[in-house]
């Protein structure tokens, strides 16, 4: 008889030990993965008539996952990109399970073999010089909040940093003057230095 694995316990270990303690993933990633499994557990409850505490590892198989992803597209109207992000979270859990529960290797392999949905990425347009100047002129720089907003928008336009990267900046991360730059901890916890222009003349 095949030994069983405690699915709720394994899922908790995946979040606490794998994602938080070993990989030190960002809070955004934790939230995204949490939402994926919250939706998956709700779907399994409806279709298998089992609450989360009674689910077994065998219940979470490729057929159920495929039905779950299709249901998200149908009922929530998610795009292919979001569907693929949900699948990425699930596959990450099953890659972890491959080491923790090797007795389910065949089931795990079927899930890992699931492919993301193909889609054509939308073209991202850029702002013209006139549009950028209008955007930078919008904040009322007579007020402290306006000066702050202007500085943040100018920094974003000058460096191309993500919003999450800008909001995490500290005073010591910014070097002004000759060789001015911003030290950024970016996506994937990658550290990089992004140069600053000498002024607004580029806009």
C-alpha cells in the first residue's frame, strides 16, 4: 500500500520552509502564491466535496488542476498570462513535493508536464517627450506632496525602475553628484546600480 502524505502539512512547509526561509521570496510572490492555492482549495471543495483539511495529495492531480485553470478563465475572465502565473505557483509546489513525497513521482511528473497557455504579448507603448513633460508638470511643486510626487515620477522616467523598486528605496540608496546612481534591489533579489542623469534636460 502506497504511504500517504499530509497534504495540508506539506503545503504549509512549502510556504514557510521553502518560500520564506530557503528562497526568501518577496512578499508579493508570497501573496500571489497564497491567492492561487486559496482559489484552488475553494475549487477542490466545490468539485470534490472535501474541505481543505480533508484533501489528500492524491486529490490534487493534473486533471483537477486543468479544470481549475479552465474555470478561472471562464468564471473570472482571467487572461492567459494570469492563468500561467497560477500554474507557475502550482508547479513550484509540485517541484518541492518531488523531494518531500517521491512516492508520488508519477502524479508529480504529470503536473510538472503541464504547459502554459500560449498568448501574444501586448505591445507596450512609450510616452512621447510632450506627454512626459506634461506628466512631470502635473504635480503642484509649491506643496511638499507635489514636490515628492514630481521627484518620484522624474526618478521613474529617468531610471525605468519599477514602482515596487522605487517605493523600497531608502535615503542611503541614492548617490548624488558625480557618478550619481541609485542602488536597487530588484526582481529576483538582484542588486544593481542604476545611473542618474544630471538633470531634466532629457525631457
